């Protein structure tokens, strides 16, 4: 970067808008030569060279925590079963909206029961309730269709 006809080597942070240090009333224009590094307030640990292992006095072991037991499909089955049962209660559009979450709740519940049997029964009841809630839209829809058809038949007389 050149300022006021000076070359890049002539520029310094102390020269403002192309004026020299003498023109601004400063002598010397800043520190000359290399500056000695300041000592750190503490002694950092030694850093091993690249590619070598550290053989200092400090030794430690890394212990991994055990992986938690989970059965996410059982929980997903329960949530989808509740959603499908709630959607089945919506008049007219409920039977059309509830079939996909109900089907997924039944599938995830069956897989969740198998997973629960393999890991010691963890969240097996959630998987079973997910299947039950996934099957609830069938009687709800049948009951709703019977009530709707009864209302239609009653008004046509």
C-alpha cells in the first residue's frame, strides 16, 4: 500500500496521511529493531515436537461414560398414536388425516417392542400403548361414520 508517493517499505503505522514523523512533531517514528518478548506470567507446560508422543510427568486415563439405554421408536410410537387418535376425533376430515400417523405408530410400536425385549424391557409399555393408540382411530372412525350416516338418514325423512 503506497501513501503519498512513498513505497510500501516506507509506510509505517505512525505515518498518517503521508506525513513523516518529523512533520507531525514526533521523533524516531516508533520502535527501532526487534523488540524482546515479554515473559509470560506463568510457566506453560512443555509442548512436544510434531510427530512425537508426550512423555512428561503428568499421566491420565480417559474413561468413556457408558452409552445410555434408549428406545426412541417406542416413544415415537406413543406420540404418533396419540396424534392419530386426536386426529380421528376431527369431524369429516379426521378419518383421512389419521391413517398415516396410526400406521406409523403401529409399525414403530412393533419394532419398539422388539427393541425393548432385546435391551431388557426398557420402554416396552410405551411401545404397547403406542400400538393401542395407533389402533384407536379404527373404532373412532367407525363410530363417527355410523353417527354421521344416522344423522344423514334422519334428516332425509
